[in-house]
C-alpha cells in the first residue's frame, strides 16, 4: 500500500473528498473521483464514504485501491 501524507492548506480546515482524490493524483479527473465515491470504493476512517463533497479534516485516513491518504494540517 502506498502511503500519501496530504497537508490541508494553511487557513483552511477541510478539503472536499473529490478534491482530495484529484489533488493526490489517485484519480485522473473530477468525474473519475465522483464515480469511485458513488461506487462505494472509497473508505474514510474505515467506513465507506458515499458523499462526494464530504469534508475531509486533519486526522482522517482515506483508503482507495492501493493508496492510504493521511490528512494533516499545514
């Protein structure tokens, strides 16, 4: 599994899930990001996350395919 450490921009408290998937390059496009979320293959802290614009905050761990994205504050 490939671990990715992602830092939320300074002054922000969250990043929408589909933007996170795009920003970390685990998907190629916004439409692909939306589709994988709708398909139920993205896990947030061990549970399936079906909300495309879920607010991902510091401390959240996102699992998708062979990627583990750990979100932190800047």
